C-alpha cells in the first residue's frame, strides 16, 4: 500500500511468496543437503511528490538471501511439507494398524534423515520399516510376515501371482537398502541423494499400495 514517509525515514516490511507443491519439489530436488540460496530482483515504483508535481521512478533492489539447511528443514515442517502425503500414503491406515505403527514411524524418521542429508541412514530406516511390518505381522518371522502382509492386502485366490511378485520386489529392495545403507563398509561406500531418494520413493510406493489396499471396502475384486 502507498506510504508517505518523512525524509530520512527507514521503511521495513516483509514479502510473502507462496510456494506451490511443485515449487517445493523442485527446490528439494536441486538443493541436495546444502543451504538454500535465492536470487531476488525487487522492483519498486516510487512516487516523489513536490508540491503539485509528482515524479515516478523505478528502483531496483537486488538481494541474495541464504537460508541455512537446519532453518530450511524447520520451515518445511511449518509448511507441513511431507513426502509421505505426496505418495498418497493412507496415514490413518498405517498409524491405526498396530502391526504397521512402528513401520510408519520409521518412514517418518527416514523422511527427516533425507532432509538432513544422512543418506545411508535413510536406506537403513527403509529396510527396518519393511522388517518391522513383517515381524509384527507374524510374531517375529520376517519371511512369513511378508507373506501374511500380502495375503491381507490381496486376499483373493487369483492374486497369488501378485503376491509372489511383491515378495520378489521386497527381496530386491531389501538387498539394495542393505548394501547401500550399511555403515561398516571399508572402504566407505558413498551414497548420493539420488540413490537414497530412489530407495525411499520405492519404499513409500510399496507402503502406499499396502495402506490403500487395507482401506478398501471388503477388498473388492479388481
């Protein structure tokens, strides 16, 4: 809004720039684990009035603010940015299922670790999430637990091949997360954000599938 300051007066204000989901996704993909920097080009229209005469001029104010990584992570939380919701994870289905509650928390922890740049730990948590879901489903038996999980998600007899395919997928993903997520390797194996995010996204996709299957009405046939 227009202001009429006295000569020599300092003016202070704030700018609010709404960020869409696509914008946040772009920023997260580009910043990796670094601080966030912006290049801003602000142009103000100034009206100078002297008696009955008004002079209009444009003034440019370049700025390059930097947001520390830790501060940006806090801002993401305030904006309620979450990878989990983007993957259509049925939060209630996981949180309210006693066999999946721990796995859900591990996914939340993996999400936080990804933002902090701790890429090996992300993959380790993804693997733990799978194992937790399986162990809770079958009183500690991982292999049997996966079978029971997929039987619960796809109970129809004609879906046996689907269950087998999902078991193969779990085996491959678990091996990937275990290889890259181990911390005791020598020499140390570097894990990039792309590799870590790949494992995290696949993990979220699988839990998204399970959570939506568990909330289907009477598991209606496909």
